[in-house]
C-alpha cells in the first residue's frame, strides 16, 4: 500500500500566510527580507514606546507615541537591516562553509567582532541622518553611548547569533534576528530609566 500526500482543502490563515511568505522568500529573497525587517523594526520600536508610555502613565506623565520614530526604524530595517544582513549571511556561507572544522568559532568571531561594531555604527549614523541632526550630535552620541551599546550588544546578542549563524538555515537568519530584535526593543524599554 502506497501513501500519497493529500493537499489541505481548507488551510488555516496562518498556514496560507506561511506558505506565501516562503514562496516570496524563495522568489524575491532580498525584497522579502527587507520588507520583513522594516515591519518588525517598526513594530519593535512601537512596542518599546508602548511599554515606555505605560510606565510613564504609572508615573502620571503619559508620553505620546512617536510615529516618526517608528517610521525611522521601518526605513532603517527596510533599506539597511534587510539587505545588509541578507548579503552578510550569504557571504558568511561562502567564506566559512559548514565543512570548515572551525566554522562555528570563525562565524561567531566575524559576526561579533566585525559585523556587530560596524552595523551598530551604521545604525547611529543613519538614525542621526533620519533625525536631521548634524555631525556634532553624532560625535556626542557616539562618545556617550556607542561603547556601552556595543558591550550590551555583545552580552545579549552573542548567544542568539551563535544559534542563528550556526544552526538556522541561511534563508531564515534575517527573520530570526528580526524576531529577536523585536523582543530586544521591548527589553530595552522595560529596563530604561
């Protein structure tokens, strides 16, 4: 007796969305990852603002949601995070294939010591431009927060990136990092003073 697969007659909405996402990821990988990055970056920023607003409400000083801030994060995710991460993960597979006996360590070191500092600098630089601030403000921001942010990035992101770059299939790495970033923004809002 042979078994045959039978297509689902009425798949759930989640299943149809997943199937459509996988199709788009296969046919239009960069655009799909870029749009996903933009949406999840904006949602992460909004989640952070909502948590901060809830916290401020408890202190009787409610703060309005900054739609422009969410739009800046969306633009950064769409134009920077999605495409840059896509190409970085693709190049990593070429430079350090899984057949390399030390690929796990090499990939992590490349990500944490080269990509993370450069990407964080790019974040500060692009956000400075999107906020219409000048060179002096960027220098002040870098002096006051870059090193602290980089150390926190190394502490929090290293375990996630270890899993991502070594065990997550390459086509899902940008999505995995974006989902972690969504919760990262929420975490930052919860510990912000």
